[in-house]
C-alpha cells in the first residue's frame, strides 16, 4: 500500500477450497460481489503482523455467502491454506465519490453524537444493516451524559439532522431517555 494511504478492510480470506488454490472470500461489501470491482486489492496476513502487499483476484464465483476465488500467484492448496484469515483491503481513494449527503459507513465510525438540545450521547461504535433502515450504535463515553448504548435509526432529516465529517460530529433529533 502506498505510504500514508488509508486502507479499508473489505474482506477476509477463509479456508482453502479444493486442490488448485482457491479460497473462500468473506466480502464485507454490499452486495458481496462489489469486492470484485476493485482491480487493485491489498492483502495483510492474519494477525495483522505483516505488511500490506498487492493482490489480484483472477476469478471468482459466488457460493452461498462467500466468493470462491483464485488469487494471483496462489496455485495449490498449501499456498491457499497459508493465507487463511488474511485481510483484504482497498485504498480509500479508490472508492467512488458519493453524492452530497451520502456517506460510507467507515466515515461515520467514531463520530461524536449530540442531540439538537446539546446533549452528548457518545460516539458511533458501529452500524447495523436492517431491512428498513440502517442503525447507528452509539456508545456512551467519558464526555457523554451517561455510558448507555443507544440504537439510533439512520433517518436523514428525521433523526439524523446533520453530519459534519470535518468537525467529527453528528447532530440528531433524539430523546436521550429512549
């Protein structure tokens, strides 16, 4: 990965499949095959102990919830097995530009969440995808009104009033007692 670039983990390599070096790839993209749209991926060995190195997916097919994939330079089961648990990433700069008011989930993680009444609820810990709308999981911290975990629906203009990425905050219309 180039020096100073931000990398975003988009998948993890699972177990070897077959004898020709295929691997199960658990994609973190939605839909899962979006991972294949990136010509340049980066691989880091399991345990985060090694450095990132470029890797290409030569072929892939969907099988249930995983992509069975052949990686460049991996030609047998033992090579594939050695990569089990490795992470796949893309450079943040390689992601498509979004329309105003749209955000990648990784951009929202860690943002401070404050109500329109000025009460700090905590920080975005993670997000949950549901059938109707996504949900912000906000965990109270040392600067918040309490240490509660709150689930706030991602409803722009209703609950989520403003997202300020540069300022590191999200303004919400939410009753802290709920």
